[in-house]
C-alpha cells in the first residue's frame, strides 16, 4: 500500500513538473558554426532527457563489453565450483552408504573441479580409506596437514591410520602435536592420557587431566574422580618403593573419591599401620556402603593387628550388618562372614550363613562349601564334589571393563584405554541364558552331595563278603552264584561234570542286630540284574586236548627261502640257503 501511494505521488510530481515546463514561455537558442537552433523550453528539456538516456545506455554497453571476460571467467569458476560441490555432496553420501566405486568416482570429480576445497581432500581421503588404500589416504591426510584450515583434521586422520597400523608411538606423537594446536581436542587428550597411563607416567597423566579441566572437557566431579583414580594407581605402584609418596597420594585419592575400593583398602592399610584404627574403619565403612567388596571386608577384618580369628569374625559381622538385606551388597557381607567363620573354626555359623545360597551357588559359595567340608569333617569326597560344582557354577562379580575381566583393579581399560573403566560387576559371559545349561549335573555329584558316606559295619566273622541284592523290602539277600560256564578246551568228562553238577543252596542272610542303626542310603548301589559270576575252580591237571573246532598248528612252520638254515645237515640239504649263497644257488651256481 505504501509503495502504491509513493508511486502515485511520484507520478503526480512528474506531471506537475511537466505541466510547469510546458507553461514556461521562451526559446533556447543554440549556435554551432553555421547551424542555429532555437527550440522552445519544453522541447529543449525533452531533447536533453533523451540525450541523457542515450549516454547512460552507451556507457552501460561499453561497461558490459569491458567486464565480459571477467564475468565469463567467474561464471566458469562458479560452474566448476558447483560441480565440485555436487561431487563432494554425493561422494560423502556414497561413503555413508558404503558404495566404494561411486565414492571413488565422485572423489576424482571433486579433485578435478574443486582441487582447493578442503572437503574435496576429505572426500579423497575417506574414499581411499573405504577402498582400503591406506597409502593414498595417508597422502591425502598429509596434504590436509599442510593447509592451515585442515591441519587438525589431517592430524586426526593420520592418528587413525597409525592406530590401524598398530603404531602406538606414532599415534601418540600425532596426538601430542594436535594437543599443541588445540588443547580442547577430546580425541587427542584421551589418546595421550591413555598412553601415559599405560606407560605408568602418572605425573604426565595428572598434567593432561588438569589441562582437560582448564579446557572444559570434563566437569569438576569427573575431574575429582579421575584424579583419585590416577593417584591411587601411583600409590599402588609406589607402595613398596616409596611409602611416603604412596601414603600421600592415596590419602589425597581417598578424599577425592571416598568410594573407590582400592584407594579405601590401601588407605586403611596405612592407617592401620599407624595405629589409627578408628580412622581406618571409617574409610572402609564409607566405601563398603557404596560398593561392598571382598577386599574391603578383608581390610576391615585385619584393621587391628594381632586380633584373634573370633575377634575378626565379630568385626566382619558388624560390617555386614551395615548393608541392608534388600541390597546386592548383602551377599558380599554374608560371604565375608562365612570366610571369617571358617577361619575361626565356627563351622555351624558358616553353614548357617551359606545355607540360603547352596541350592544355586556361585563359584565362591561352592569353594567355601568345599573348604568347609574339608576343614570340618576332613571329607575329601564331598570337598571334591563341591569343587566340581564350582567349575560350572555361576560367576561371581569381578573387575570388568569393556568385556575384559581382570583379577585385580586397573586404572585404565586395556581394550579402549578409557580411564576408570573397571567396575565390580558380574561378567557378561556369565549372564543366564534361555537355552538352558549345556552340562547336566552328574549322578556322581548328586550322590556325593545327597548324604554323608555310609558307616562301615564290621561283622564278627572274617568270612569274605558276598554280593548283595537290594530287595524292595530293603532286606539284604545274598545273590546266588551262577554255575561256571563250560570251557571249550575242557575234556568231555569235565564238561559233563560241570553241566550235571547242581548249584549249591543259598543260605539265608542273618538278620541285622536290633542294636545297629538303620543303614543309610548307600552312595554306590549294586544293580540287581547284573550278578557277579563266581570263578570256575582251577583243575589240578589241565589235559592238552585239541578241541573239535581247533584247526591246530602245523608241526612244520612256514619255510622262508631267505632265512639262514639252522639244524641238521639233512635239513640244510633240503632247504635253500639264504644270503649270497641263495642268490648263486638260484642262478645254478
């Protein structure tokens, strides 16, 4: 609306100006040599306007002609740039969906149309990586390092290629150079931190951690936790070398991360050696409430040097009572009590604690039961049965990081180099499966765990025991001895005697005395359908008689023409000599 009003106002002003010029009287006289013109004022103004329009038009034409080469060059450059951008876009899309050939073609087109575009270098490097040409990818990344705008990206690419080539030293050197260019590079600081931790350079790792805090890569809480982890690692390494530095480091670590199990254990050990028992107990209790662990229970049990096993048991029961029964840490407390009870020879207490877990035991529960059977009863059989059950029992929690299970705590994951990666948890491989167990429980193990071994009853007489058959009435009855089978090589008279001889009558078994207790379930039961045959009596004289189906053995053994003849001269005359004599004899010599 405003534009329309403005347009109408301009038209009105132009009309008013034209009308004013038309109303002006007089002429304008122009003389150029012999030429003389005297137009009126309106005509002169009109001619002047036309002349101005012609001058402007002519100037525009001359300017366009003058600028046409530059415009043509710029137009051609813009077209090539557009083609390069198109190739880069579609090349990156091809890399995204894994089309190697299409990505390579677009990379060549981008390098031809836009050689100075940093994205063209990135496309060329990534297409070479996708194609498996690492040498070409490294050349592309080195070209990116030479440019100021793509130097950090080129270093990242060279770092990845060094990792693929297992060149740890080269990868760390590249990461350190990237940190100098940009301290806020997360990948570079992570790589350098992991390398220094793997090398045991804890001071350098702490310096990198401080740099990460200054660059804003981690928050204050994560910084405190990671610094506590690094200080704990340094204290564990210097525990036997420089105890003063180790004590100072672990005390700072336990202040920064009071729930870190290794820090609390080592700090409690140092405090216990300094006779600061109450302080050591508080450190262990704080870590136990957050993460119950067997090392914490052991440190709590031995916090006071010189205590007896029963005193350690009482202390462990106090610690276990601090964890509620509805939390997972309650199991660790019960296992710690069982361990202390076995050490204190309180076997009834140990069985009471382990009773809820024996139906579905873990490996530690099974091993504790094996030790309990061996220590209390000296029963090696049941101890071996529990040890066998421990082989295929469920796994207990362990120090796990990125699928790697370690027997001890470590500050850095050996798989990814991540700091503070190890957690006390059940390994993934031991999670229950819906396919069922692949190893069934054996009958031997069930028999060994079903009841204690039967008591051995010694009879008054020293007669040899006879095989016993278990009847449904649970009355032991001696099994009848079967008649001995006749031998093929026995004489006919002997065969007839064995066939005609009747079996001896079976004597009834004497009834068990009423004073003897009822026999318990035996471990190994004798099968009733398999009777042990009695051995046939050995005859005084065994006749050498050939059986009818015996083909016999020839008196004259098989002759061998290549053997030396040993015997009488007549035999030598009949047989052919072996060796070189036999060779000549066959040729008629």
